[in-house]
C-alpha cells in the first residue's frame, strides 16, 4: 500500500448485508480504506435471501472464500416454481457456463458470518449501531452525518459512499 492510500479518506459503506460485506471485502483486498457501518446492533437472526446465484459465487472464489460456502450450502441444479398447484416455471441451472451451475441454498446469516470473519482478516470491522442520517454531495466531495448508538453525531467526508437509505441535505 502506498502512502497516499494511508492518507485517503475511507470509502463509506452503509449496510453490512451481503452486498456491503462483499464491497468492503473487494475494496480492502485492493488496499482501499473502508469504513463499514450498519444501524443494527446485531446481524439479522433470519435469512432475507433464498440462496446464492451461480455468478455471485464467483466473487467469494476470488477471495478464496467459496469453499466454506459450498461446504455449508445445499446445491439445487433444478428448481420448480408453483402457484395454486400449477407449475409456473422450471429453472435448469445445468446449462450455465460457470463452475457453479446451481443455486446454492445457504442461510443468509451464515453467509454474512463467513464474510464478516474474512473481513476481520483484512483489518475491517463492522461499526454496529451507526446510522447514516444525512448526506450531501457537492461538486467534489460528499459529507455524511452519522448517528452512533449513544446518540452522538459525527460528520465525515468519505472519498466515496454507497448509501442504502438516507436523507440528502
């Protein structure tokens, strides 16, 4: 990492779900400073996703993280979707040109736990109980207002920001 990277403002990633975790993982691997926040005090105890798509599995593969996912998940090569007893569609993943021609059923909380554990090896921790409450974007900068769990407000100027939901100023 060069000296400029040490002095750079971090990229602010808002939301520690699979997308935010994956973004943080890729940036940290590229030695780009990252700050990952989530307003929830704890990870969600339930799954909000049915599984991991074939192409999505290629990202953790780049980080040497795909094997634990595959070991814990269940592979579905064909899926049928029904409504009122009638099959609406049959999905066949076998023809996909990928090393992962299936849908991997894996509880999202497990996926998030594995990604979080990997992030800690890259020096990134999730700041829990921190919410993006307001942001403004000027011609050359972004300013973000964060509310911490204890109520105190913090203003920062990230080099870039990936907001989930916030009000603009």
